[in-house]
C-alpha cells in the first residue's frame, strides 16, 4: 500500500490529506450541525461553574486585575490576573449564546442570544443574575455562523460547532474535492487557520473595565451601548444593577464594532468608519463616515488619529488587507493619511506611540506610530494566532485561536512573554 499526498495549491495552500489504495483520508475540520434551543433553556441556564479550559475563545475584557474571556456561545472565563506572570482560572460563567461583555462596578453585562443579562460578579465564584432584559437582540453572528430567534415557536435556530478529526473512505483517484472533501464544514491548514467553504450564514464615581477593539459593547457615562448589524441600542445603567432600555439609533448595515473615545463614538462597519457626537449620551448624532472597500473594520483612536484595519475573508468579503491611518482632527471630514499593507489584520490597540496589530494566523505586529506617514515596524511575533489585543501600560493582553498570551512591552522592540493560557484544540498552533 503506497501512501499518496494531495495538495490543494489554489484553495488550501497548507492543507494536506493522505490516503492509501484502500481509499482512506484523515482530516481535521470544524463541523457545523443545525440545532435549536428553546427560550426557556436559555433563560434558565445562567450559572457559575468550576473553571475549565479555553476551547474556542472570542472577545476579551479586563477590569481591576481580572480577565473576562468569552468562550464563543458558551459563556465567560473569569481569570485572576493580578499577577500577570501567573494568571489563575477562577470560574466559568455559563451564559448560552454569549459573545460580548462589559463591566461597570461589580456588574457584568452580557448578551445571551436575544437577551441582555446583568450579573453580580462581586463574588466571582458565586455569580448571580440581577436582571434580564428579554428580546433586545434580533439576531447574531459568531465564528460558528448565524443564529436567529423564532418568536412564534419560542426557539433559537443556531449551529453547533464541533472540531472533528476523522478517517473516511474516499476515491483515491479523486479523493479531494473543491471543498477539501468536506461539505458544510471548515478545514484547517497547517497554521491552524480555518478555511471556509460554505458561507453559512464611567460616571458618578462608577468604574468600568477595558474592552478590545472587536467589542460590540461599550460603556459611557450612564449608558451601555451595544451594536448589532444595523443598530446602536442604548441601555440606561445609572443604577448599574438595574439596566433599562433607552432607545435605538439606526446605523445602516454591516455594523461590527464600537469604540468610545472621549465624547465621540467610532463605529466600525464593513463599508467604513462612522463617527458619532456623544456629548448628549442619550442621543448620539452622526457626524461623518470614512468610506472604504467592503471588508471587516475595527477601529481605535488616539488624539486626532484613527487606526482602522481592513480585513478580507468570510464573512468580511472583499480582498483588502491593510491598515488605514486616518486624520480625524476635523470630525466632519476624516481624511486618509496613508495605508499600509497587511496580511490579515484583525484587532488592534494603541498606547501611543506604540501600535499593536493582530494578524490572525500571522501573529502579532508592533509599530512605532509616532510618524503617521512612516510607521516603523518594531517586531513581529509568529507562531500564535492573534485575534485581538489590549495594551495596559506595560502589559499586553492578546487573545486568539491558539489561546491567551500576556507580554511585557516595556521594550516594544522585544516583547517578553509573561504568561500563556493555551486552548485545547485538535490542531497545533503553528
């Protein structure tokens, strides 16, 4: 029996499959299976559980030395990070359908599919639900595809995501099809990158935490802002434990992220960056839009400069991968200063003059952004998958498919690894 090796150079430059004359092929992929969950199951499931491993981490948030890492659609890991060199897993907050979070004082706000929940986290090993606002999110999108509620049947149509390594029988003369031999799934290349083949669809003395650039939640004054695909929703949190609905603002389509800076809101969309005047926090007013090609688009801001990453790929569409540096000194007329080519930029963070950009499967890049016309790349860390980043003065928080990393960036030309929490995955990091 002579093994055969197949390379999909045009579609999967790093994926490999092997088979024998018995027509067997081994592959690892992410499989999507349609599933439903009832509204009652969602609303009865929030609870505190013992800490568990990262498997499919998403957004990251930090407050008062604690980390909150989203486990996509499952809940939130609570981690004691007061010693950055030795973070300790404290508990896991089971929150079905969770993707985003924010913390004001000792109250954590989180989405749970169509609902917003407020949780008392003063005791992270005994979190309790304070309030639930039902049916405020019309639908949602995760790495695991789209979900949508059926109000009539009181169910949510979703997709279960499983990481599967299997050996299957194939036609060895034609064992790899255009989908890598896998229908309705994602296959991973040698970097551990998912290749898609189906487009399945602080106020009044209060203290708040810090979110990454990919966040859809933001806190400002007495309000929690959340964005979905087309709207900004406001929640009154003057009494943090008792949030209430406070209106909506239509933003257009393709909305992805929100970044509050001073009394302005910078909204990342697939078609551009929207700027809103937030001097009256109850009624944000549109000021301008910086337009670009249709791609994914998180944004961060320092003084009069906005940094916007543009990324191609599902569900972002488009083919542009670059960093746009934008002059926002005139908020009614943002102006492109310069674009810099990137490989696949995701989230970013700025601690001026340091700029950090996560490049997905290509790792993490650090820049000196002192001169917007000539960004100086200081370092690129490879061997990790980086999704988003939060700079905290000296320590840098990095989250991605390969886990959580923490670096000392006292010397931005040579980041020093402080700690790492790996994921439990069926493929290697690099």
